[in-house]
């Protein structure tokens, strides 16, 4: 049964491919690390609206790239160990296949969204640190909105299973 739950469809492969592209872009600032001036200020924190509210030194440019990799690996682990996820309804013999399948699909979506968010933050922090102007609040708000909508969508689908089975 595990193979059927984690088996990837074409859609799942597209999500995985896009997640790997996100990792590639998250690593790009590391390849251009020497372009950052030694005394450059690097954005290290953003408020909920996406405005920069904390700065750090050059080494902080590594954080977002490593966070993208960390969450990619974490989500990779979670999609293979889907039974440890917290589900909004009780897992029973009748619903476990559908519920686990939804859980795996949710984790795959979250992996893509989170990797893209940290990839964007890594690149945006890099460009700000080398002197580019920052006006990127909209992409951050967009990705956070997509994250919340995705969570709500899968939560509702899982809750509906309770009534169907």
C-alpha cells in the first residue's frame, strides 16, 4: 500500500521538478557570494507585509539558501513517512488510503511553496546586498497567501473524507 500512496503521478513529478528548480535558484547566491562587499548589509528578516525589518552581515546570505535545502530535505522525509503527519480527522481503516494520499500530496505542495519562498528570499537578499533596490513585498505576500490557501484546501478535503467514509 505504501507504494500506491507515494507513487508519483505526472503532476507530482512536475511539483518535484519545480522544487528542484527552486533549490537551484536558492543556491545561486552562494555561487556569487564573492560579489557581495565585505561591509554590505544583508536583509535577514521581513515583517508580514514583506518589508525588511532587520539587517545582518555578509554571512547571513547563506541562511536562506540553507533553509531552502533544509525544508526540501524535511519535506522529502515527511512525504515518505506520511504516517507521522498530524491529520485533522482520525485515521481509520476506511479512510487511511485517501487520507495518507492527501497528506503526501499536501507535503509535496508545501515543499514547492516553501522552497520557492526561501529561494526568492535568498536571491532578493543577495541583490539588495549588492545595491539593488528592494520592492519585492508582493511576491512574499503572494507566496504566503498560496501557502495558506493550500493548507486550507487540503484541510477541507481531509475533513470532507470524514463525511464520505
